């Protein structure tokens, strides 16, 4: 059974395995990885995990973990900021070898409940226009398509999802 857990230094090796599968760069959606983060060394990884924890009043991060493997990540941004208006309240990603198992849909449903617990009644979720798998995941979770918007990283599909039942 997969679990959503807070980032931890205990899974340094498993996280590096996931990072390697994604390929170089800080592009793993839902992990909060920045280009200046040094995650290979234990000290650098610990500093990164500590930074994520220090941001918990603004953003919550979880890793999708199963049998000691990090399979993906998901983040909930709590405040309505310029970044949220561009990237959305929720960002998520699953490593290529773990896709098509419903992990992103499962995690997204749980994080929509977390958003409600934070007092957020509706969330913006975006994905690249060519990412049909993410679009379907968002739609399955109740996301309602708003528009396509051009951004500095290319065009994105914008969806709104209610967190209240």
C-alpha cells in the first residue's frame, strides 16, 4: 500500500533513485526542488528537507512512498500568491516506472482533503497542455477546465477543483 509521508532524511537513497529516474534537473513536480538545492550529499539533502519543513506554514510537501521506494511527490500551496496564480495550489508528479497505477489520483484526492482542512474551498491545478495523463488525473479528481494560458514555461491547462463535498 502506498503512503503519503512528509519529506524525511531517512529516504535519502530512495529519493535519489527517484531523482535519477526522472533525469537531471529540478523538474520533479511536487518536490519543491530548486536549482540551487544540493541533494546528493547527506548534509545537502538534510538542508533541503529542513528548508521544506521550514516552509510548512506556506506549503505542505508529501512523498508518495511504497515499500521503501519514493514514487512521487505532491505539494499543497496554502496561500493565494503570484506563484500560485501561475503554478496552482497543488503540484504533483510520479516517477515514470510507477505511472498508470492511479497513484497521482489517489494522492490528489488526499491532498484535496488537506486543502479543505486548511480552509481552502477551491484549488487551482495546472498542467502542461501536452500532459494528457495529468489532465485526466485532475479531471478525475473533480477539476473543471477553465482555460489554456501561456506562461514563461509554455502553455498550461488551468483547472479549478472544489475541496468541499
